[in-house]
């Protein structure tokens, strides 16, 4: 009677290490597309060491935020592989008691 269940037991143990799909590790990979800021793309995504009033860098670092970037709006769009078009908008405001704040939104259209 036990010999009848041995093939089933071996089958269950052999299926333990097989996978049919990746399981979601690449599902949201489009979120890793960098923001379409031309200066950031040209420098390979490493603009942290640059200190100026470029509001497009505020997604990576808060260093460009100052009183001069208050009420500033930054809009950018680019063409990526195929018909993928990342778009980015950023707004900065300076408050007396709080400091400088920025809010950005990145969208990927395809």
C-alpha cells in the first residue's frame, strides 16, 4: 500500500524547486525609469553635488530648494523606448516658519 504513494511523494518533492513565473519581481519595473530631467539624464543621474537653483533636481535631493525657487514650476517630458513617455512636474514653495517644500509628480504614459 505504501508503494502506491511513493511516486506521488517523489513528484511533490521534485516540484518544490520549479517555478513557472518570476512572481512579480519585474511587475513595476517601469517605476525605475528616471525622471525626464535633461540635465540629470546627461550627467548619468548623479547631480547631487551640484548646488544651483535648478528645480528639476529636487526629486533626487533637496539642495536646490531656496527662496529663489519659491513658486517655481518645473515641467519635463521625454521619449523613452518605444512609445513610453515619462513626464514630470514639480512645484516649490518657500514658507517662513517651515522652510522650503517641493512636491513632484512623475507619470509614465505608454
